[in-house]
């Protein structure tokens, strides 16, 4: 099926929205050591920012998701991007660790809203047979943001940690593109003019689905955050690698993540969403020794590349999977909310991994390895019992849900 210009613009906007959101998030993870030194605190006190950001993301998913379900995906996405960009800028002006932690908590609210709103907008707008590939592309925005952060980190020695945050205001420019080129979701336009079941009533009739999705996303968030958030710190503190080497490894691992996300997203269109997730997750197990316990830079780099093919390969199916199984009337809320509730449950992960490493001579290998292996196995088992609605017509489904 030939794409319209509007469908292309929606896809570009959703991809860039998640890319720049992830970029702003990951900039913080490169600066833990510098921030700890400036404010005279332990590294684990600074990584508390990860917990605050992650645990506030469900709040944002609920707030912005409900706004998008009621008033439209497009205007909500623009507001969301403006807010997280402004909070990133403000983080650079922090005069104390407490102020920085408060700003990162607020940033978590803004970050929590973007994914669900953006993914629902694009999945409701594109041809059904293209969803698998676009799902992988959309999720590839996350490692693309990580990759962009690694690139900016190359200038860290010249800029300092505060200016790194100042650069994070640039995503606000994306709003101009969305305002000019991106249309509203056709499915939402149908539902907006007709009576719809309420939010809590819809959740109540889909309770089992909601519980399954939350548990699944808890495992998924352990998989991604447990292998990514502290990886720069692992390379800098444990292996004592120079920033340029860390940046190069980051580029390679994020290329692997992008390849994995797009490949398995596309693959899911042929073998099904659940099978693609199952295969991608289990790739992590044979890669684990190379990824977490190597000492040679070349081996570490190869392990990082292969691990992220696994992690983001599984994640590449998630945008389409959650949107297809979501109840129509809360599609802007449901995927983002279950995703971010999974984040909330795992939000202490970074701190626990750091604390464990600090009490074992700054050895992050075991902390990273245990989390990665456990999450991979849980995902592979859980997905076998989940529903699948590959190729569902979201516009027709919206018509059936929103009865005249």
C-alpha cells in the first residue's frame, strides 16, 4: 500500500519525538560522576535521579494519555515535547542536588507522556501491514537518542555537565514540524464525535489484559534499563575507559540496538509479534558472558553490540504489540501507562545495581549480568501466554467501539 505524505510525516514526528526524549534522558546518565563531584555526594545519591525520573513516568503517561484520548494525539504531543525540553534546560541551572532531583522528577512526568501519545498517533495513522517495521523504527528512536547522547558526550570535557543539559532544549524545535506537517489520528477523529465508554469502565472490563501488560512491561523495563542506564558508568568506573572510548562503544552498541529494533519489528510482521519477541529476548543469554565479563575493549564492544540487538530487538515489537491489544477508546493511555507502570516497579533498579557494585569494589559485571539474564527469561516465558491481534483494523475497530 502506498503511503501518503501525511503518514510519512506522522512517522517521522513520532520517531523524532521518542529519539529526542531519550536523548534528554540519557544525557543525565553520562554526568553522574561529575555531578557527584560538584555537589560532594556519593554516586548512588546522584543515581537516585534515575529512580525519580522512572517512578514519575506513569504519572505522565496517565495525565498526557487521558488528555490525548479526550482532546487529540497531535496537540498533546506538541505540549509534551515543549515541557520536557524546558525541564531539561532548567536542569542545567540546578544550584543543589535537591533542586536537580526535583527537576528530574518533573522531567519524568513529561517523558512518561510522550511514548504512549506518539505511538498511538502513528499506529492509528499508517497502513496495517507497515506497523511491524514502523514499530521497530519508532522504538529505534530510543537507542538513537542514546547514540546522540554518546555523540554529544564527546564534547563533555569542553562544555561541562551544565551545558550538556542546555543542549537538551533543542527538541522543542520539533513542535514546529508537528504543527505544520502532522495530521490528527483518523481513529481518534472517529471516536471523538461519538459516545465512548469511560476510562475506568474500560479498564475494569480489561482487567486481566492490564495486569498481564504491566507484568510484561516490568520485565521489559528491567531488560532495557538494567542493561543501558549504568553501562556508561560501568565502562568509566570499572574499566576506567577514556570518554572517547566510551563514546565509541556507545556508538557501536546503539547501532546494534537500532538494527535489532527495526529487524525484529519487520520480522514480527511475518512470524507474529509474540514469536519475534521470544526469539529476540533469548539471544541475550549466549551473549551475556561476552557483554558483562569481558576485559578486552574489542570483546566488550562486540558484546555490547550483540546485547542491544537482543534488548531492542524485543523492544522493537512493543509499540505495535501494545497498541494492537489496547482497548480502542484508551489507546493513547493504555500502552504508555502499562509501559510506565513497569518502569515504576523497576525504578529502584539503577540504585540497587550501583549500591551492589559499590559494596563489591565497583564491580558492575554481576549486577548487570543477573538483571539482564533474569529479564530475558521472564520475557520469553510471559509472552507465550499473551494475546495477539496482529493487523487489526484500528479505524474500523474505533467505529465499532464508538457507537453513534
